[in-house]
C-alpha cells in the first residue's frame, strides 16, 4: 500500500494590489462594507499574466522547494475556473512552460474546492502505484471574469496561484477526505456561460461570462455544509477535533469561517486566515495560505492539518493531511 505525502508547497501571486478604497473609486462601495462583510481589505490583480503564467511560476517555486527537476514530474493536475483557453488545458500550458516533458497533464474544474479535488485525484494515482509523484496546482485570474459594475461580486475575488508537490511515501500524508457536490444548487454561482448558436440552431447569442452569484445562498450553503463535511471527515479518520493542529479553510469570507469554527467548536486560533490580503482566489486560496504558513514556519513536521474548500458547482471537499 502506498501513500502520498506533501513534499513542498509554493505559490505565486501577482504583485499589483487593489485596496477596498481603490475599488470604491470605480464602483459604489466602501472599505467598511467590504471588510466588515468579508474580512477582505486588498486583492492582487494580474496586469496581463494569464492563469497558466501564474500556475507555471507557482510550479517553479514548488519544484525548487521540493528539490525536484521538472523532467522528473510524472503528473500535473491544475484546478481552475479561469483557464487561458477552453483548450489547451492550463496544465498542458504549465507542462510546456516549466519543461515537465515526461508528465501527464490535465485540468479539473471544481471551483473553490478544486485544490482539494486535485489533491484527491493525484492521491489516487499515487496510492494505486500508477505515478510516483504529482504537481497539484490551483490557479486563477478571476479579475477577467469580474463585472466591475456589480459591487456584490467584484469586491470579493482576487488572482493568484498555489500548489503542492506530492510524492509516494511509506506513511500518509493524505490521511482522509470527505468530498461532495450538489449540482441542483449550481446556478447560484456561475461564470462563463454561452448558449448554443450555430448554422443549424439559430438564435440570439447569449453570453454570461462574468461571475454571477446569489451571495446569501452561498453563505447559507457554506455555513451549513462545511461543518457537516468536517464532522464526516473526522469520523472517517477516527480522530477527534482536538487532534487537528491547524485548519486552512478556503479564504472566501471571514464571517463564514467564524460560523464554521463555532459550529465545530474549534478555536479560531487554529484557523489560518489571509483573505484580508488576497480576497477569494478560488482554487488557489488554500495552497496560497499553506505556502504563506510554510514560509513563516507555522507548519511543523508532524502537524495534522485540515483543509476545507467549498464553492461553485456546488462542491465541497475536506481533507486531513499529516505534514
Ligand atoms: N458595497 C456596498 N454595499 C453593497 C455591496 C458593496 N460591495 N454589495 C452589496 N451591497 C449592498 C446591497 O446592494 C444591499 O443593499 P440594499 O439593502 O440597499 O439592497 C446590501 O448591501 C445588503 O446586501 P446583501 O447581499 O444582502 O449583503 P449580505 O449581508 O448578504 O452580504 C455577501 C453579501 C456577498 C458579502 C455575503 O452574502 C457573502 O459573503 N456570501 C458568500 C459569498 C462567497 O463567499 N462566495 C464565494 C464562495 S466560494
């Protein structure tokens, strides 16, 4: 039986920052509203780099930290809802940009749960003996999907990429997971819709490329579903809440995290929050946070870390990882 272990985490975030006050100059909002409702004060926006550029730069950081050459990477999984193209995939673009000539590369779409779903997918390939290692990345340039006339969404999201290098190990690593989806509620958070118009099916072209969201519905979903997912995970793993050293939630909203913490009776001190600096970077938010903690020495060898993502689909995923 094989396990997969995280050998290194890394991230790359565009340098350019936009504060809440900056946004209030182009849309009817203010710092007090945004920060009190979401905990977000700034976000980083790309000034031209696309999703694969961010992902490739994150990949280079991860491989450097892991001490692994690009040609030795066997699998690349990129989670993204803001790819450069419909095809080629972000992962194939990353493969080319970093020179991972021997890797198999594909993308998965699970929105803000994407990094957890990506780790889970790579874990199965490693556990089954198909591949010995994998690069799993969440990368987003959400700014290209934001309607800067919609104050209900444009203030919440940001751009960035992060990920992890997994390798085969005698011991886990990835200990346990709980994932789920509820497609019936999927239309409460959408982006990138286009209807079918072609010479055989005429009609009005109808494109909804921007992120559109029922904020209340998503808030309600997250605060109900995440605690249940974490409870299911803890039960499957046969551990207690006290055994968890650190919780890295998807960085969508500080109020959501506070409610989740209260319901799970986990002290807020165990949660790592950085949405103040980055906003919601969807699939990239958890690995950006892991990388920041790693750089600050906040994750020690042997720590049991709970990561939990939730978002469009609707999807959710929680995972216990021994570092
Ligand atoms: N600045 C100022 N006012 C704003 C605003 C902004 N950026 N966005 C909305 N408002 C206004 C609304 O127009 C509304 O005004 P009205 O009462 O005059 O109609 C008022 O604020 C309340 O809006 P509402 O949408 O009810 O606010 P809310 O308390 O539900 O908070 C969210 C909105 C989006 C912050 C909240 O619902 C949320 O965080 N949801 C989860 C979103 C999320 O995390 N999505 C990603 C998941 S991966």
